[in-house]
C-alpha cells in the first residue's frame, strides 16, 4: 500500500495536479469530467480531441490527487490508532501489575504489623517471632521490594510552592 501511495504521489507531482486551481469549475462538471477519465480507456482518451482530452485528464488527475491524499491519511490514521492501542494495552498491563504488587506488599506489611503487635502483647522479641513465622530472609525481601518507591506520593502540608520562600521561612 505504501509503495502504491508513493507511486501515485510521484505521478501526481510529475503531472502537477497539486498546483491546479479548479475552483472556477462547477463541482458537478468537475466530477463528470473525472468520471469520464476513470471510465475511458487510455486508447479511447488518445483518440479524443485535444479540447476534450486535456480537461478530462486534468480533472481526473485532481480527483486522483484527492483520493491519494485520503488514502495516505487513512493509512496514517490506522497506523496511529494501532500504536495508540498498543500503548494503551501496555499502560493498562503495567497499571494492573503495579496494583497487584502494591496489594501484595500491603498484605505483607499488615502481616508484619500483626506480628510486631503480637510480639509486644506476648512480651516476646519481635525479630524472633518474625523469624519463626516469615523468616528474616522473607521480611528483608519484602522491605527490599518496596524500598525507594513509596506506595503513595508524599502529601504537601504547605501551600507554598516556591523553595526559596520556604527556605526563608515566609510560607
């Protein structure tokens, strides 16, 4: 399809159909002459009188230019739509994956919190209880999984957005 579009664009450029001003012709006359050009064979066109052949060819070239432009826009639109759908799928997959990771991490931290509270209630060393239930390697893996990427962004307590004003203590 791309080769065909390039070929059409080259022919239209050689003929100069992109520089033709056919606005003085009534639209129906333009369409009728272009239709004659589409339906007539090249041999029949060559037998036509010059006063009849050239207007038919000019209108036909103008119509082909419009059609080639529409085809190129359609190809571009389809490619852009496919790229957009692929990006949207990738974004949705990443969001789902991050949501699952966040939920797993929250569950593990809740479990760690319960163990710490249980250790305090039983007056036991929390590390020993964690080591018995989860294992220290498991708890360190949980902490490493979320280090550097908080589950939620930090909340601004100040309405001042200028760092210079904040450092000066005026906000």
